[in-house]
C-alpha cells in the first residue's frame, strides 16, 4: 500500500464477515437470555455532555482523566461515551422510568470509546454488552443479575467457565472509615510502590488495591481490607448476596482486594475472570451504584449492572465456522439460468443458502468454483434436466449424485 493510503484509525478496526458471524451469534444469545429475565433494549446516543461522565464516572478515574474523546461542539463540551451506565441512568432519569411498575431492567449492545495505550487485544473503539437493573437495593437483584450472566456464558459455551470474584465496597456510611485507614496505611508504604500507586494514594486510594505491578503485590496484601470495615447493613447485604448465589449453585470467590475502576460503585462488585487472558483477565465486571442517579442530578435510584468486554469474550470463544453455501447452482445455458434463479428464490425462502453464479461458464469451471466456496451441494441445471424436470444434485464432499424433481429437492432442504 502507498504512503497515502487511508487506513482505519489506530486502535479501531473493521470486523469482517468471518468475524461478525460469531459476533452476531453471541449478541443473539445475549438478547435471548436478557429477554427471558425481563430486560428490554435501550439505545442511547454515542455522544453525551462531558459533564455526565465527569460527574457520573468520576473526574479522578483513568477513564475521565486521560482516556476520553472529548471535543468542543460550538461551545458545548461533548464526549464519545467511554461506557454506558452513566448514559442509561441519565435516560432513566430523563424519561422518568421510575414511574414504570417494578424494576427498570435495560440492556445495551454497542461501541464505547477510550483513548487507551495501544496493546494487543485492546481497542479504542471496543464493544460492550451490558445491562442495568434500576429501582431496588435488594441483594436478590444482585444475585439474579449474576445468575443471568452465568446463564449467558453457559449458553455461548465459554469453556472453561470463568471464575466469579465477588466483593462489597461498602457505602457512604462505612467506606469513608475504610478510606481513612487505607490512606494512613499508604503513607508508610507508598514510596516503595509504583508511580501509579504513588499518584493514586493521593487521588484515589481505592485504586491502589487493583494495581497489577508484581512488586507491589506484597505491600497490597498488607493493606486494610474493606470487608473488615463494612457497617451492619452493608455486611448483611453482602452476606445475603452470597446466600442467594449459593442457593443458585453459582460458584464465587470472595475477593476483598477487587475494586472496580469507576467511582460510582457501592456495595456489591464483581468480575468474571478467565485464566487464558493473562493479567488483563477480566471478561466482564459490574456492581451496584446506589448513589449514581443522585450524583448526576436525579432522585435516589439504586441500581446494579455489568458490562461484558465483547471483543475479549469473542476472542475466548475462538472462531465460528466459515459461512458456506448449501447449494451452488451450476446452470449451463440462458434458459437454465432463469430456472436457477426461480429455484433459488424458493429455496432461499426456506432458509437454504444458495449461490447463483452471475455469468455463463463451462461446467468444469462452475464445479471448481462450487468446490472453492466449500458448497455442500452443486445443483446441475442444463437442457436435459429442464426437459425431464429432474435435476442432478451432487454432494460435494462424497461426490455422490442423485436426480431429484423440484418437489423432492424442496423436501430435501426443508
Ligand atoms: Zn502499583
Ligand atoms: Zn456500609
């Protein structure tokens, strides 16, 4: 390619049909699982006011402080959404969805944008499949949303199934005491930690806990644990989430070090991790955000949600078999082409994948093409076939041939 060739933007990529086959299958499974749990789809804009993320996600988070695509739109500061929970909660408030009976259960599938350092398997436009249940702080909701995820990952046949890490981050009543204890513990040790930890010790001490730098791990092990600071209602909530999961036979690992990168989480947080992904091993993460709606100017609306990194999930699932025609129409003269076009229409209406070559070619060339496309069958239509109204169906893998009437052919593929 020449130096002036235009290519996709760094960190953003095209998904081609050999990939989208699997993407579509995964998304169809998600839609089906979410539907039976009573979730409806929401599609929010890709662009929001920058304030929504600064206030909702948190100005000190990595996402907001250095990864957002923000631009000036004639005086308004707008941002390409780096995640969708803040947008969903904004929509929940804007449309007064709290007036609907019961919980508001919404899911979304779509691209998010973060200007991260380019790394293998990380994209600046990446896809998330997520859901939010808003309007209740019951631990039963937390367990059910985790059950829904477990169900979904089982249906897409993720193998082995991931490990579920569970934690509680407390709430406004107990987290401040924990943060105080964490800060004072950090003053003694932060100088021996990585530069990110030194900065976070000042700006966002909770984030020190999920530092992945190996040399810091021993120090992190010695820091206070959030679970030792939970107030009575938070401790009870956390215990009940665990009971409800056990009742559902869903395995989980209590992980007091697991914090999430976003400021809005309260109480339950979880991650599903998969060994084969290495250090960046999280397939999905989520948690409760009982104060988020108020943070962005709405009424109190406790909620819980998750987002799945779809790019990573797809990566773990491997490859879908390539799409291939069921029948390749080997037509041999103009009259047979008409016949092929009309038979193709009938077969396609029954869901059969049919390829009709656009140009007249010799039989040998057409059979060669059928084989290159990995067609399951070739259907041969020439003058003899038209006159007898019986067509030759050739099985491309065995070479076996049979002659069938249109009726027999239709039955064969229905
Ligand atoms: Zn560190
Ligand atoms: Zn608490």
